[in-house]
C-alpha cells in the first residue's frame, strides 16, 4: 500500500500548525518574558483563535504520524517532514512577506531532491 498520502497529510498539518501559530503571535505582538507579565501573556496566547487552531493541527498531525509510524519504517517516513520546510517557506513568503532569498531557494531545491531520493525504494 502507498502510505505517502498519509505521510504528506501529517506533514501539511504540521506545516499549517506553524503558520497558524505565526499568525497568532503576530496578532499578539512582541513581548518580554518576565514574571510581571507572564499571566497576561498566557491569557492572550491561550485565547488566540490562531494559536488554538495551530495547536489543534499539531494534535492531529501527531495522531497521523503515529499511524504512519505503525505502518512504515521511520527512516522512510521521517525525511518527508522536510517538505514542511518548503511549504512554510513558500507560504511565509506569500502571506507574511518573509524573505525567500536565493540561498533559501537553493536549500529548498536540495530538500526536494533529497526527498525524491528517499521516496524511491
């Protein structure tokens, strides 16, 4: 059976978790960790809908990942997690206007190449 769609579902959920967490933290903004404001920050983080959505994506991605690991070798499945780097870099660039330099694009290319090599049995 081909488990790559199941693996990729977990990878994409994990990547979207990062993006939702980023959006949530952009809404909260910069803050200093200190005992004076810790309760206020915890309150803001705990009630932010994007943070909650990001954590939910993580929860489901872990469930999928456990399913994957029960069916395929970890040395086959784990390299696919690097696809999450690609997804987050591209969406980070498109949505959050983050830097996507030539060096990062070259790195993404090598990640893709590596995943292709790993996925060939």
